C-alpha cells in the first residue's frame, strides 16, 4: 500500500510541532503539525492493518490536551497566588499551583507513554527503528522534564521522529 503521503505529512507535521515557540503563530503551527501527524499515523495504521497504533496515538493526544489544560490552570493559580500574596492573603494558591503542575506533569508522562507505544508499533510495522528510538527518548524526556535536561531529551526524540517519518518507504 502507498504511504508516500503519510511519509510527507508525518515529517512536516513533526517539524511543525517543534515550532510552538514562534511568537504569535507558533500555537497554530503546532496544531497544524498535530493534525498532520494524526493523518499520517492514521494512514500508516490503515496500511499495516494495526488499529492499535492509531488508538495509542489518540490516547496520547487526548491526554496531552488534558495535561496542557491542567498546566494552564496551574499557571493561573500561580499568577493569582502572586497577586493575592502581594495583597496580603491566600498563600494556599501556591500549594494548589504546585499540585496542578504535578498532576499535569504526571498526565504528560502517561501521554508520552502512549505516544511511545504508538511510535514503537509504527516502527515494528514499517521496519523503521527510528520510530521506537524517538518514542523512547520522548518518554524518558517527559519523565525528566521536571529538570531542564528533559526538554533536551524530548527535542532529540522529536528530531528522531522527523528522521523516522522521512525514512519511511513509499510503499508497504
């Protein structure tokens, strides 16, 4: 089955997800990247007749969205805590912020585990081992995200993901 389109969509999607830091349009580029990754994974999943690849990917995306929402709430609690603390009250908001950040981080780790599973199964089905390496690096990176080195490991994992998509054969 032809997966040349999935190869291009996945590679471009993986690149776009890295551009979230670009001012004003970064979040749009990231969303477009995730949509392209979804379409690529869907095509590959259908081509190799393994629905669990897409299922794991969807779980990863949903949990990632939940994680971002929880982290956003943690940021809001921190922001409110700063202003209410300056005003003379409510230091408990810092505790709430810490708990929300911790919960968001744990959800992000679970999401990255499902992403690791999706990429590992994609690598096994396509014979491109860089998928498994990418997934493993991103999973380890999210665990280490609490310290700065985690973001570097995630970045290296994303680079392996880009390489993996562009290394796909045109047909399976």
